[in-house]
């Protein structure tokens, strides 16, 4: 989609307490999108901020013996520091207590009132303070908040109402006409169901609550905190203050939010915009939660994990990488320090760090540190193709907001380059004077693939790309997405060895490699299995199988589903190797199948057998197959 400005938002967070790794999750994701689009030369407006009014803030301040404004000031300065620590490249930080925002909220309130979309009445219902959500009795579940299951408070008070019911049919029609408006799709269906149950008018003011924006002309009432908060997106776009910026920036491209506040963004927000006669955002993306032992990490649950501490311990890029890579964007996923360390050790230190280290060492040892000339036509297409595929994979994944998949695309490239070193064996070429040009070619390709990798990683990581370029002796500044085209490294650069990109973190737990459902238990790896007889071995029916199709398994980022041909027979096998191979790497290849393994159902898919793979202590994994062409179905003995 071509747009004037890519407008990307995070929710504005309650500054009632310090933020958690969960808030960092959304914000780092938004930052990655913003960086990606800037890198592509697009103009970006990336906003974040704080939602400072409401009952929850008032109570938190009271509990600490502070005025709400003082609490907000204190927490907001910590939030700004956190975003600096995580290198969040926002263009605007909007606080709902700023005059520029209060003006927008009051102007919108007045406009809707004057056009008959806001009227006065009496509200009888319930209030969930942690969510700042109003509920009619009919929506409660067992007398509790239907969203979070916590107790609600009964309210009966004079109130202003927004005629939301008036927009029910238009909203449903909008959902039907714009099936990408709410993503992932499952959340759109939830919203459709919710609206089909009937949209009631929404109470948009609270009586006697002093900490809020006053209703214009009726200061006894303050404006409901969600009405106030949602309008932050208009404030930051320049609504009512900078008409030309607003015209270029609105509508927003994507509101990134956690799944628990999709309803506010996909029901209340579009109906307010309809009432204002403004275009609707392109997308509301509701990502999943980071969980700690199956429970959402949150301030109100008190299980917060301090992102500052993680960055201090592991570095900004390791934390950003983990947040973006670990959990499929959209699904819930678990946070654990062990998983973070595994990502650092396997993906960053081992795969990426080693590739750089080996490349710099080989250019130094075999060519005096100078990147050799590029001989068009000589380069081995496989690595170039892998790089070109990775670019497409990252682009497609970013269009679909699949951050984890974009990073997996880069990972496959790094792994392909490590395999390329094993295949080409530059040390052997170095010993053979006749292979000089081939060696130059291999070294150039490795530098080139790292240069491309550094660009592909730039939306996600903030220090590593520069460090890679520095180690390769490339210019540090001025990187643009277009430079991913193969062949950009200028021969003659002088590489520099330096500190490792990522240091491996010592861990005594060796279950890192259990990514692979068929990987042996750590104990089995340590001790060799006991001796077996030939008869026992013969009980295994090992067959050569050809991979006909291969796809990723939805919501299981380690699993691939393979369709195998074994002679005349076709079988499905699920294998935990998605972190090591992209589906396209496997199609057409021959593998070895344990054909008489008892079938198992994995993620609802019946898996009939297991393919063999070798894995080493450094986290590498290699699928095992025949050395030369042989018919599928052949027995392996
Ligand atoms: O809801 N996992 O603010 P808030 C994933 N002020 N994301 C998480 C998370 C977790 N464990 N914990 C927090 C509000 N988040 C309102 C928003 S917008 C107009 C007003 C992220 O401080 C996620 O994006 O409770 C979630 O939606 C947001 O923080 C909630 O932040």
C-alpha cells in the first residue's frame, strides 16, 4: 500500500506504576515497524505516550500519598528512560494531561454533543477499575468483568452518553467490507460477535471524579478515560492543531495493541471516528500476551519483570531480539530467562556471531584482511539465492505484521551461510593454488551475506548491524533497504576482528537443544547408548523419503509439516526443525525416515514417522539424507 506517512501507534500506557516487559513488547514491535518503513525511505510517524487520567491513576496516587499529576510525572520520566534504553525511535510522546490533548478531547466532545451524538441521561451499570471499563449487567459473567474476571463496582449516576448504538450497522458492514481491519482474524470474529449482540450507547463521563478532563460547560463531570485516551491518536496526528500534518498522517496505518484492549480500538474507536466523519485506521492488530507461568505479566498482578534489569544484564539487542523472535506475533507466549538465554546462545552467539567471527578470521588469514574482488558470474548462486529469498521473506512477513517470521527469514539466511562454509571448506581451497579464484569468490560471498544480514536486521536490532558493518570494514552510515541487492560490498574493504558480537552465557542446563521433538534427552547425549544387537537394529524400518511439500505448522514456530513420498506411499510427518530450515530448503530433498515409529498426533496433525537429523553441542542441526540420488522408499540398512 502506498501512503504519504506510515502512522504507527502503541497504546498509551497508564503511568500508575513502572512498565513491564509486556509494555516493552508492544513498544519494541512498533519500533521495529517504524524502523523498517523508515529504512525503506518512507515517512513515518510513530507515536506512543501515557494515559494519565481515570480512577485507577487516582487510586494509585492516593495509595502512595501523592497527587495523580506527581505520580504521573515520576513514572513518565522512568518510561522515557526505558524507551531510551531500548532505543525506541518514537516521533511523538503524548501525555493525556497535556493542553494540546485536552483541547482535542473537549473539542470532540462538544462537536459530538452539538450534532446530537452525545446526550445526557442516567447511567446504571458496573465499572471494572483495573480495565477502566463500563459494563451493563447483561454483559457480566458471574457478576464479574467479562474481560478480566475481576470484581466490578455498581454505579448509578448522571452521565453523558455517546450514541454508539447508532453506528452498529455501519460498523458491522465495515467489518465485512474490510476483513483486514482487525487482526489476527480470530479477534475480528470476536468483535463481530460482540457487536452482533447489540451495541448500547456508551457512558462517556463520570460524575464527581476529579482526576479527568472536565466536560465542557459542566465541570461536575469528567470525560470517561477511554474516550479521552483513544483520542490521543488524533492529538498526535495534529488534529485541530496542524491541518496539513493531519491531512498527511491520518488515518493511522496500524494501532498495535494487546488483545485485551482490541474491543476499545475495534468498536468504540471506529464508531467515534464515524461520528466525527473521519476515515478509519487501516488496521488494529491485537497481539497476544507475554505470560509468566501461564499468567499475564502485569502491574496489577504484581509479577512484573523489569526490562531495565534485563537490558543491563543481557544488552539491548538480546532483549529486543528475544521479544520479537520468541513468540509468534499475535499469539500468547511465555517469558522465561532460560528462553532468553537460549536465544542469545543459539541464535545470536552461535549462528550469527560465529558466522561473523569465522568470516573475519578467514578473510584475515586467507587474504590479509582485504575483501577480495567480486567476479560477477563466478559467485555460487546458492548463497545469493538464499539472500534474495530472505529479503522477500522479510518483506512479506513485515507486510503481514509477522515479526517473528521476518526474523526467521534472516535466521535461515545466517544458517545457510554457515552451511555454505561447511560445504565450500575455504581452508581446503586455501591449500590449493588452483582454487584461488574460487576462494576469493567464497570469501566475497560471505562478507556480502553478512552485509545483507546487517541491513535485514536493522529494523529489529539497534547496535548489532553497525557492529557487523564495522567488523567488515564497510561504511557505517547511510544504510537503506534498497541496498539489500546482492553485490553491494566494494572489494578492498579491510575487515577488523573485535569482540564477539554476543557472548555465550554459561548455563548448566543443557536442554537448549530440545527444540527438536526427536532430539535425545541431554543425558542420552552425554552417555553413549548401550550396545544393541543387529536384530534390534533391524527392527527399525529406515527408508529414504523425498520431501514433496513442506509448510510451517500454525502457531507452533518450531514445527514443520512434511509431506513425504516413500516409493508409492505418501505420509505426513511433523518435525521440530523449523528453527533450522525454511520449508523451501527441504522441498525436493531426500531424507531418512523411521517408518515404523508409532504414529503420534502433534498439534492436531497425525505424524507417521520421524525424520533423522544430527545435532551438535553448539545448537546446529542437520537433516540426514543419502549422499547421491537413490529412489525414495529405498531401505536404509
Ligand atoms: O490498557 N503481554 O494501558 P496499560 C503483552 N491505557 N503485552 C502487554 C503485557 C503483556 N504481559 N502487559 C502490557 C492501557 N502489555 C490503556 C491503553 S490506548 C488508547 C489506552 C501491553 O498500561 C499491551 O500493549 O494497561 C497492552 O495492551 C498494554 O500494554 C496495556 O497497557
